[in-house]
C-alpha cells in the first residue's frame, strides 16, 4: 500500500528527512509512506489558533494536488488536518485511528500536547468524532517548538504528564505529536504513539 503523508507545517529539508526516516522505520513491510512538506509560506509551528487553521488549509491543498498514485493519505499530525471521517474514505487521521484503537471499550485515556492551541483543537476534534466520553484530560506540557526535535526535553516533560494523567485514572495516554519517539519506560500507563498505531491499522487493511 502506497501512503502519502503531509507535514502540518513547513519543516525544511533536514526535518523532512528525519520524519521520513521515522516512517520508514515504523512502517510494516506492506506499507510504503512518502512524506511531503508544506510550502515555505505555510506556518513553521503550531503556536496559535491561526497557525492551526492555516495548517488545515495548506494540508488540504497539498493533498488535492499530490494524492494521485497513492492508495491512502495520512496527514502527519495528531490534529488530523484536512480529515473528516465521513467525507473521504481515502484519508485517515492519526488521532482518529489512535482513539479508535483504545477507546472502543470505554477505556479511560488522556492526551499530552505541547501547547494550548494544540490542546484546544485536539479537544474539538475528539468532540467532533464523538470520542470524548472516556477522555480524562488533555495535559498541556507548555513546551517550545524545539522540543519536537529534542528527545530528552520532550520525554522528560512527557514522563511527568503521563504520571499525572495516570493518577487521575487514565489507562492509556496518546503522545500528542506525530514526529517523536517516546521512551519505553514503565510509567504504569500505556503511552500510545499515534503514528505507529495508524500504520499498523493500515497494514491490517492492506491486501
């Protein structure tokens, strides 16, 4: 199965290569992901409501112009830009796939995110999907954009956030960034990598 992934921001050559390597490493043998970047006039980070809305517009435009020759599209963002479950069966959302995998039995879950703008849109998405009934909370880590490429910074903050959500009853926590590898520590709560979950679910669909 050939999958088109689209970054939610303009990331540049080096970061695009890093994210592509992550897809290559996580993809099952029957999934081939090609990641493409947004144009350089697109947002460089998701730090505001305006950034989030602009990202959705740019991702939709790139998908429209680039999806020929691919079996499915998977926007490279936990906010699921340009994705609506009922509109296009050829597009999948990372958040939608992750929550579907853990919340079908009512399991309480949480999400960790970098900032308030991302948290706001993620909460809106969960309500839109009708998947918020088992949500414990969306925990904001209040991190700069640089944390996305700083493994130690992200994982240190993630550890505290996951423990806090576990104390409040979450049994699983979705890592609210598509481009980060998480440390497999015993935190007493399952940490869900939305990219990995989505790729495994796509592999199950592939003939």
